[in-house]
C-alpha cells in the first residue's frame, strides 16, 4: 500500500475501528471473545479498535469480524461512515 493510499484512507480505518468497538460493546463481547469468534488475536482486535490509530487489515479479517458481530459487511462499512456531507451542510 502506498503512502498516499494510507493517508487517504486513514480516517476510514479509524472510523471502521470505532464502529467495530461500538458494535462489540453493544453485543456485550470482550475483545477476547470477538477475537476468538473472528479467528484473530486479541491484540489484533485491540489495534484495530485503538482510537486515533489507522490499522489496515485484510478483507478476510474484516469479513470474519462482521460475521462475529452478526452484521452484514456492507452494514458494518455503513456504520463506520460519518455523514461528512450532512455535517458540512449543517455548519454552513
């Protein structure tokens, strides 16, 4: 992944991590439980969820996390998107 791509998608990864963390907590799961269900390490989940840190991860891990959270992958993506257009329109 190039530096430009990493920078361009930085906020997307951060927002996705926040959405994963929020949904995990709503489901009453610990990071350990989510990691076990998604077949990844707890430290990997922790790094994905870390606030302010862009942690790229594979589509396989993304799909595993979505399945573990019992949510469609597209819905997980949608849950992570801040409505920038709406926010800008409300300010202006």
